[in-house]
C-alpha cells in the first residue's frame, strides 16, 4: 500500500513512463500520507487497443488509479487526486494534435483482508 | 468517465477487438446515461497467461468491467450490464471447441475524488 | 466469479507463472467457497514498467487481487487472503538479491449488476 496503476494509450510515444512513475511516487511521498517510500508500488501499462467514444479524430488518455488502504478522509483523497493530476499535467508537452484526457481515480483497498509479506533481500 | 476495460484470453484470436470496443461504446452512447460520447474511454487487453479453474480442456473468457462515477441506481447498473453482455454475445461466432465465459461487472468510481483534465487539441 | 488478477514485475524471470496460477486456483477450490472450479478465472500480467518507492536498489512485487461476488464475511475474506499469500510465499525460492513485496487484496464485485453467459462448448 499504496498501489498506483497508470494506463496510457499507445498513441502517446513521447510520454516518458519511467520519469512519470518516479514523479508520481515522489508526489506521493511528499503528501506525507505514507510512512515508508518503500510501500509505494507503481506500474504503468501501455494500452494498445483502445477507443475513446464513437467519433472520428485521434484521441488519447492517461488514467491513474491510486488504491489506498481504507480509512482516509474524502478531503485527503481529493488532495491526493488533485496533486496526481497536476503531476500528470506537468508531464508536458502533450501532443497538440491529439485530444488527451488525463484522469485520476482514488479507490479503497479493504484494509481488513489485505495481506502482505516481504521476501528476498 | 465512464471507463471500460475488456480482458480477453489469448486463445480467442478470432475476436475482432477494435470492432468489439466500437460496438460497446456505441452501446454505452445508446444507453442515454452519458452526456458526451467523448467521455467514454475503453480499452482491451489480451491476457496471455491465464487459467480457468483446475480441470483439463481448453477454456477462455472475456471480462468487461465498466467503471462509473458513483450515484447511479442498481436498476441502471443492471441494465448497462445486461446490454453489454448482449453485445458481447453478439460478437459471434464464438469458437465451438472452447468453453468461453463472458462476464460483465459494473463498479463505482468514487465521484468526490475523481479528477480530470483535457490537454492537447 | 471469482476473478483473480496477478501482477508481477518483469525482474522476476524465475517466477513460473503457469504453476503459480494453477496453485492459486487449487487453493481457491480447496477453500470450499466456490461451487464449481470452472468459475475460477485467473490471469497473470507481467508489469514491464514499474517503480517501487523512490529509493535506489532493485525491488519487485507480486500483487494478487481476488474479486468476489459481494456478500462474504470479513472472516472468510481474511482467510482467503491469508491462504493466497501463503501460496505466493511457497513459490520460493525468491531471488535473494531483490526486495520482493507480496500482496493480496480482496475486492467485492457488485452482485446485483454482475452478468455472465457461457458460449461455445
């Protein structure tokens, strides 16, 4: 906890995914909501098959889903969502010829049934 | 909003994913539940590693998850789910030699913490 | 139902994904919570782009999400989560030079709006 999922459509080749994940993780650390930076597990998936709406014209999206152990207030969730969206917007320049939608969603993980173990190092 | 995720197992090569996404999106527009077709963001992911149950015999699945901003009634959700399932079934012919499970799930996105921005075009 | 998603980072090449899914499915059957083994639909996705925290050092994770039709008790969910985590740990040996986090999350699927159909065989 937390888990961050970033999906991005394949028509955004200029997006530097490694840089994006590092910035998002730094943003989560800076929020003060997480005791240990090591707990932040983020991944990005390129979406090769996608369709935005039904119209013509090339469209794209980046969708970030942040999953948190349940219990945080609506205010904290909204702050996290806004700060992640601002970080996405700062990944500019975005392509001018595409309509790109950036979205951030916060979801609860059921705390009572979450299990975790560390192995290896 | 809405976000649609379609997963399909890799043993369904005859599935025309682009056609499927377009039909699903047209179905969502036709539901009258969404103000702007542009808001519908759909993606499909081929699942290369999968296992259905523990038995022998080749099996497959297509799983559609529709994520909606919270607030819609159970009746609306059930209608959306049923109509998406009907659209999946209409993607026939399905392979006769495989046991294929088609599933549709509706999930709420927490409206209060959802953030979105449009960039580019 | 149930749906199991396993994500694993790409720096775990020794992980035998097919074996893992089969063991997890056998564990779910053994739990006695599911009427038919055929209903268990599991998939694994390799995560090529990921970042754990902000520190240096190589890190990895395996994240299992089990989605169940709503209605099971917190005790049942915790038992399922613990047993899946134990199965992950038993997929040893894990690499000694990596810090690997194993996580299991249980999530409800809204029962009222879930739709399913079988086609083919």
